C-alpha cells in the first residue's frame, strides 16, 4: 500500500538556525541534521486581569519591549543572529520581538536580559524613562557633563568636527598636521 505524499508546493521549507540545513518541515519540528527545534518559541498570552491599573495596553508595552531590545542590541553592537545565539533561540524570534509581533515570556525576558547584560526591569521600562536614566548615568561623569555643557552651544558643523576628531582619537589615528 503506497503512502500519499503532500505536493511539494504545500510543504513548508525551513532553514535550521543552528546548522543552516534547508529542509522541509518535519512532523516532530526537529532538524534532521542537528536535532534542534525548528519552531520559534511562541509566548504564552498573558491574561488581562494581570495588567496593573494605569499601565499601557499590551500592544504599547510590547512595542516598548521591542524598542528596548533593539536599542540595547544596537548599543552592544550585536546582530540579531548573535543575540539569538546567546539566548539559544532562532534569529527569527528576535526579529519578531523587535517588530512587536511576539511578546517574550518571562523566561525569555530573563534570557534576553542575561544575553544583553541588563536587568529585566530595563527591558520593561518605557523609552523615555530608559533614555533619561541612561543620560543621568552619563551626566554623572564630570568630564562628560563638562563636554555636554560646551557642545550645547555649538552648531551642527562644530559638533560634526568634534565628533570626527573624537572618532579618530578613539580609533588610534593621530593627526600629523
């Protein structure tokens, strides 16, 4: 007796994020080569009664987590793939979080925080509070506070020249003029 196979057009083709094998989706959702899960970890929906009074809706808070993850990832010069590797999840899961299409579970938030080397509360803070806190930390340094005081009166050309010079010094290049 022959087994009926689904037409190729109806089968989903996936690439394993761990070993990069391109393959059809298996019934077990495991990679044929490395036996790792091909599924993106979907978050468990949070029940509405858990929301605190005065907090933004889950869509708005999801976007705040999304921007926090993206901002922190950029600050640490990590690609989505590098962050996903630190968390041991597919890259597409990081993309979904950053685009607000997936809300991470508490365990995923914990792994995200550890991978980004921050506290979970940093991921849950809204953008304005996060930026204000980061500014306060920077302005606590007397040298940076003095620079900020002077650069506030500069025009864009003066700031650009200054920043280019700082980049050159940081890169180890010296002017010979």
